[in-house]
C-alpha cells in the first residue's frame, strides 16, 4: 500500500539523510522519531509528494508517485494524501467550511457529508463560518486535520501535529488522528519529537544517524 | 467553491487595498468615458445642428463667432447687417435659398430668434401642439423651453433685451405662444422662434397698430417701408462651385462676412483637440499608475501568501490553478474598476448636464452608451492580465517544500 524504497536525499552542502525503508498497509500506524535536523520533515515531504528525492521511489496504492508529472502528482496528492503540518496553515481569506470545500474543489470531489461528519467529530461544527483569526490554536489544528481528511485520503501524514498544543489538546489531537485514520482505513504516519505522542503509537522508527 | 470565488475572497479580505485599486483605475477610465461621451455627442449634435446650412452671412468680425451665434446659438452675434444688403446678396445666382435671422432678445435665458417658416423646414420639425406663427408676436417654442418654463400654447410672456437673461424687459408687447415643438435633439429645443417682424416691432419706439394685425412673411424677407436690419443669413448653395466662389465673393465685395460652419467647427475642434489630448494623456497616466498599483499590490500580497499557495498545492491544487487564481484576482479587480469607471463617468456627465440646462452642455445625455465603452472594459481587463501576469507566474513556480519548511 505504501512503499518507500532506497530513498536518497541530500541538501546542497549538507550530508545526506539516512532514511528508512517503509512498507505499510492500510490501517497501519507509524511514528517517526528523531532530533531536529535529522530529516524527519524532509522524509514526510518526500512521502507526501512534495519533494522529489534524488533517487529511490515512493509507491502509494500501486502508483510510483514521482513517475507522475505536474498536475497528475498534484491531483494524486490531493486525492490520496492528507497532510497535517506543525502549524495549522488555514487559508486566511476563507472561512472554516470554505477551507474544507476548497480541498474538494481542487480535486473535483464533493464530500460535503464527510466534511460535516468530520467537523462534528472534531468538535468544531459550530465554527463552520468562522475565520482563522477567531479560532484558538487547538481549534485551528483540528480544522487543518478536517481539511486533510476532506478528500478521504488513503495516507495521512502529520508533521509535529502536537508541537504547539498543550497536553490536553495534544492528547485530543492524537486520538482524533488515530480514530479518523481507522475510520478511513488509511495509513497514519506521524513525525514528531514530542514524548507525549510516543505512548499512543506502538510502531516506531527513529531516524537521525547521519552518514559519517 | 471555485477559483473565481476563491480570488474574490482574497480580494474581499483586503477591502481597503482593493477599493483603492478599483477607484484609481475607475477614475482614469471615468475621465476617458466622459471624453468619449462628450466628443461623440458634441460632434453628433454639431453636425445635426449645421445640416443644410452651407454658409452663414453676417456682420464682419470673428467667423467662428458668427457660426456659433447663428447656427448653434451659443456665442453673441457679431452685429447686425443692413436688410437691403442682405437681400442683394441673396439674389446671387449661386444661392439656392436663404433664411434670415434676427436676434437680440431672450426670455429667461432662452434666445428669441426671428426667422421665417423655412427655418422650421430646415430642421424638419414636428409640432407637439399648436402651429407655426402667422402674426407678429406669435412664437413657437422648443421642447426644452416648454418643459423648463412650463409654457404651453396660448401662454403669453414678455421678452427681455439682450441674448442672456437679466436685462430690461420689453413690456410694451407680449409674445403669445402659437405652437410647441416636439423634442428634436438639436438646437431648436432651446430656442423661441418667431417672425423677423416681431423682433423689429418689439424694438420700435412707436407702434403702428395696423402692422400688428398684418400676417408676417412665411418665406423670404419681410416687406418693409423703413430701413431695417437683420442679424445674419443662413445660406444654401445651388451647386458645389458656390463653395469655392461665394465666400470669397461676399468677403471681398461687400461689407458682410461669410463663414462656413463645417470649416469653422473643424477649426474649433482642432483648437479644443489640444486640451482633449492633454486630458486624455492624464487619464492614460492615471490608468498606467493604477495598473502599476495593482501589480505591486498583487506582488506584495504574494509574499505573504506564498504559504497559502503552498498549502493549496498540498491539498491538490495544480500549478495552473494557482496561476489562474492570481490572474483572476487581477482581472476581477480591473473588470470591477472598468464597470465602476463607466458608472462614475456617466454619473459625472449627468451631474454636469443637470447643472447646466442652457448653452453648449445642455442637450447632452448621460444615459447614452457607446460601443467604445465596451472596449474600455476590455482594455481594463487587459490591464488586469498584464499586471497579474508576473505575480501569477511567481505563484506558478512556488516551491512547496521550501515554503512549508520556512
């Protein structure tokens, strides 16, 4: 279902990252741990089709995503991969509902029902027509989760989703992520250095041993 | 949700910036709209007013003034000419017909013009009510005069001396309205027409009551036993040779002056043209600056929005969609600017027309739309495309991973 094979990536003037081989099936959960600068976020971007590695391949649902070109990759990402960032990144000009609908629009889907259910389950149904500046940090993060889930992805990638949240909200967010991934039968990959997350996901891999 | 709505949301999110850009562009386009409307209608009106008048003969002075006063009734007459001399000129074999005009009085600012029925035929007028004048002191009033002063057939009024209002009244004899014209869209709408005799008698010291009951001349010159004067003659040529010979003949051989309306008006437009070009240049500069403003606004907002754009890419937007998203924003802005510009232009003309109900501006209409205005909107949209092309290209090239890790 998700396969990451012999991925090699290196930034100019830096040493290459040591990235693990991955082979995950639907409903699998994976926690990627590592110090900052170890390449966690880079790996997540590579898995999410945002950053092409110098070599190696990422296969999702039978598709080698970096063999896709231009629009095809964007559409594939929109449809199959839901990405949650450390900061919520809500589109500032739009309301909560419009933020979710625009995700639908970009891939030509209409999942209005799913969106409504997600908002309900994430406890932000009453914020539908609110804008970013009226949301609390926790609420904003939940909106970004709802948006990542709007197109019913097969893979959910979360980059430090709890970093800026207090204990209570961090706990809530990680539980929600797990529950939603189960419901969608999606693969959940969380990248973090947050100790609070460790107890929730058993399957863990640590990266960060840089080639010397 | 669609791209148009998305672009609109981003415009609305910055209301002040958006309004400023729209207004600046609208201002430039409004100036051009007013110029277009006025130029079109002036030229239209000017040529309609002068139709059938090949030459104006009057007292020596400025030829332009003679044309403006006798054809368009906006400037003061150059003076009067002797009736005998006018009759002499009119017998020239190159002339098909002449219409005498006698001016000098007004009522509430509307000029009282003494002439004959040929003048009515010249403009092919139709009557809303009543009939042409037959006796001295009977008048026919234009549509605007009737509408603005609330006059109708049978009403009487006293003219004032001079061709603009507020001078002493001729209280010896009332004018009586015998007819009201329908709207013609030309200069006669603003005139009070009567016989030459009326104009003469109103200025006489003594009144011969026998003359008052005598029918006036409906064509040609009125008969008179006294030495009389008229203001000018409207001349129609018999053949094209007249255009070459007649003006020269009149100007050199008599104490009169001949002026061609078409020649004088094209000279007038030439003089005005410099001013019009100047204003047009100013409008173009404003439009260019507004285009630059839109470009800068988009370019700057892009810096703040690169994050948003990167996020859009992660949720499935293609590069092309982002390109169109930014382009649409510029186009939407300038399209609105175009529409607002037309609106302001028409509104401005309306205010102008409402404030000047007499003279050259009167008779212009603000509710006329030209094909050129569509081109203006198209032009505005083109500016939007040009201004947003580079920002859109930048949006197209946004490196998602780099933006997201910043």
